[in-house]
């Protein structure tokens, strides 16, 4: 299942790496793709969207559903 988020303060590749690692720690096997220009993160995982969102927020990012 695909879950999309807007992460308005994701501004660089380091942000993408941090978010990817956080999501994959919360949902092993998740596939994460990010579009820096659109501030959009797409996660392919069976994990609950709330779990994924919390993993990103716990890293200090402002995250909301797309």
C-alpha cells in the first residue's frame, strides 16, 4: 500500500536519508521515495500510516498526509 506525506521542512538529501532510515526502522522492508522539490515522501509498506507518520515526526519533521 502506498502512503504519501508532505514534509515541508525536508530540504536536502540528508533529510531524505534521515526520513528513509526512520521509516525503515519503524516498518522494515518499506520502500521510500522522496521528491525534494515537492516536499513529498511516498512510502510503500503494509504498515499503518500513523506509524509511518510518527516515525518521521519523531525525527523532528513537520509531516502531514498528502
